[in-house]
């Protein structure tokens, strides 16, 4: 009787399973509506993974992610802003004393410590960007270019050549990444040609007539000389051994001006004393004062020639500002990519953990069934193999997550902190905000890129520098024609020689006897000398100047081509980024549909297993397929987020989209959260 009841129940279950199969097939064909985020076999995330804010009900208490974001809104003591002023002092000894630069601050900003809770580092995308601005070493390195460019301007204002500023964009602290998913679109380069063909390549930028120093120079020279001479003709000096003492002092002041004018002021004073009785005055005091003004009329004339280094330094200051903006955009782009790679690796670990937990639960259930001889032993062996595979894939996923954590920490810290290195990172943002560039036309995006991208303006200013150099180098071709004027005043004095053996008329003198009278005669226009003249120097072949001028013209044409090439590359870059964004969005939609289908298939398999229509192994296979779909969806979502980041870079709107202030980036202190 009992056997009949059991048979009847089994028959009823089989009939129910047969009736349920068409419904299961229909559910597999029509998946449910797409969800914002895919759910695995377990509805809740692991305890160490705070759920996204959007998934919390309105009436539910704050999640850990919400609490962390609320705490991060509290004010944090900012670090000291980066500021290195040019040295300035009123001390007369200051120009001759070396200046020191304070050592760099290599401590991590206080914001980093405020994001740590329970031994974990909780980071939103905004936090990562803020930490990169304050701690990234690439930006810290580049900030020194601002005072370097200012020193270059000061140097050229004194008549020196422009040393130039290295404004190349570096990404040494944000290189790498350990995710296979990447965003589309590549950066455009402002230069397409290499330099150097078996030797050093010099540029003719700034070539032209020599630029004089605009700083005044004061020169002093003095000496005391004692000379003893054996005389063969005593009648000439009156003594057989002629002794002479000479004291001389010379002072010179010179300065040049930006029109090429040069001013030179000289003063020379001498005292001669000897033992000759043939001198009417002894010692003899002599001084002269001279002023000379010279003005080039051809080569070296005018502001265009003599201020060319100043104009180059001013352009370099502006280019440094633009290049820093380019550096900030590049760093933020790289940091965002690293963050989304971390999110992908983090979610992949969660998927692998849920898959392993389900495989272990299936193994435990099947082991119990095997004890009851309800299933064959082969089923348990398959479960054990699946558990081993899940453990292996989880180990790989955790290692990838660990590497991505280290990569992100490297990009947002100044110094290596072992405690932070070992600290798990919990990403708080799983999906980025909508990007308005996705809805713009290609023409609008190209127009935005040509207006916003700093490398376009950099290339334009580089072309303007070449054009200015083409004008200034023409001065070098001209002959050198200098017009000068000279005035000299002289004075002489000295006491009568008491040993004079000449006649009374020859030994007498009406000259003043003191230094003051000598100086007065030097400057009182009593013994003037005027001279006006010109100097003309004509290079007969002038091959060096001609070659430099022609090369400058060629380099200007190259700069024009480079500028057009840059604009062309930007158009291609924008199109490439837009296509990559559209493709990434389509991949997300496709991955979402595949995920929904696998979720429905898994749900049906669970129901069929409960009804006895399928085995636990079939359910385990469905769960593995669901895990693969979840990982594929996470990878597609990451690629889409990185594609949004890339199109912001391509259009030059990275700072606007992330809310980064360029002034905060220059100071290295985030006063307003991005």
C-alpha cells in the first residue's frame, strides 16, 4: 500500500514537471525587463562590499557607502598649498647670494586618512580624483615648471637667452593597469616626426643678432706699480737710475637697452711720481672722464631683435599653463581608468565568491544525497571538480583585484605607506554619471575639442613663436652699422718739484696742486674732447646668417604643417572616441540582455531542481553560466565607463565633467570636492 502511494506521488511529480517544461521554455525565450544592475544567485552582497546607494530603499537606513560619503562631506584640514615665489630682497648683497628652494612635501594629504574605516579604504570616484590632485607625483613634478618658467622670463629680461621649459606630459605614476577591458580612443600627438640623424639637432628658434645684457655692469680696476730702470743716457732723465711709482684706478659703468643702445661711462685716475730732476711737477695727478653712447642702425636695432628672448619666455609661460592643464587632464583620465578597472576587478571577485559559495553548497547537498544513495558518486565528483575550478578562478580574480588596488594607491599617494599598501580598497561608485557628450553630434564634439583642448592652443603658440623668430632673424642678415658719440673731459694737477734743476721758467707751474682741483678740472668742461663716428662691418658672403634665416623659414612651414596635422589628429581622435563610446554602450545593452536571460535560466533551473525535473549539476551549470554573464556585464560596463572618460579627454572637457578647478590643481589643495 505504501509503495503504491509513493508511486502515485512520483507520477504526479513527473506529470507536473512535464507540464512545467513548456512554461520554462517560454520564460527562457522572453527574458524579464532589463535591470539596472544584475543580481547573482544571492540577493545580497558580501559584508565587506557595501551595496550601491541606488539599490537601497528610500525608507531604509543609510548603507555603509552612504555613511562614508556623508562623512567625506565633513571638512578636512587641507595641506599647505604649493607656492614657490621668485626670490626678492632689498638687500644690496642679495644679487650675489644663492637662493634655496624648500624641500618638496612628500606626505600624503589628510584626505586619505579620512577615507579609512575599519581597516579598509573607501573610495568614490570623486575621492580618487581629489586624492590624485593632492598627491599624484606627476602633478607635483609638473608644478615646479611654473617657477622655472618665471625664472626664464627674469633671465630674458636681463638680456639672457631663453632656456625653455620642459612641458611634456608624463604619466609615470599612473601607468599600467591590470584589467583586460579598455576604453576606445587614443590620444593625439602634436609631433609626428623624430629628431636627430646621426647627430645633435639644434633649433634656430630665437636666432638673430646678439642680444646685449640689459643688466648694468660696474667694473673697477686698480694697481700700484714700482719700476726701477738703469738709464744709459743720463741727460734724458737727469739720473743714472730712474725710479717711478704709479698708482692707477679705473672705474667703468656699462648698460644696454632694448633698442640696442649701449651706454658706457669711464673714469680713470693716475698718480705718477719719479726721481727725475727734469720734471716741473712731481708727483703728477691725472684723471679723465668719458661718456660714450652707441646705437646700432641695422643689425641689432629695435625691440623685435633685442626682445625676442623675452617674447619667447612670455609664450613659454602661457604654454606652461596650457601644458599643465593637459597634464591634469591626462592624470585624471588615467586615474579614472584605473578606478573603473578596480571596480571591474572588485565586482568580478564578488561574482567568483558567489559562484564558489553556490558550488560548495551544491557539493554539501549532493554529499548528503550520496549518503542516502539518491544520486550516483559521479555526481559528487563533478561537484568537487567544479569547486576546485571555482577556487582557482577566485584566486586569480583576487590577485587581479590586489594588483588594481596597488595601481590605484600608487596614483593617489605621494609616499609609500605599508599600512595603506595592505589595506583593501572598497569602491563606492559602481556606475558613473551620464555623459552629455554621448548625445552630441560629431560636428559639435569636434568643435568642442578644437576650442577646449590645450594641445591645440599649444601648437598654435609654437607656430607663433616660429613666425616671430622668422621676423627677428632678418636682423642678422644686415650689415653691422653703429653710430656712436663720445665725450671726454680731463684734468691734471701736481705740486712743484723741489729737485727741479731746469731754469726758473721751466720749473715753474700754474697747475693746481691738489686732488680736488684735478677733479674739478676733469668735470668743469675746461679740457673737453668730442667725437662722433660710425662703424660699418659688412660680411661679404654671410653664409651662416643666410642658412639660419632659410632654415627658420623652413621650420615655420613645418610648424604650420604640424598645426594642421594636430587638428586633423584631433578630429580623428574625437571620431574614434565617439565610435568607441557607441560600441561600448551597445556591448553593455547586449551584455545586459544576456545576463537577464541567464538569470531567468538559472531561476528556472532552481525551480525544476526543487520539482525533481533536473539534477543539481544542471543547476550548477546554469549558475556557472550566470556567473560568466555577470562577469561579462561588469567588463562591458567598465569598458563603457572608460569610453565616457576617453571622449571627455578627446573633447578637452575632462575638467568640466569632473568638476576639477585648475587653480586647485596648481596649488595641490582641493578646496572644493570635484
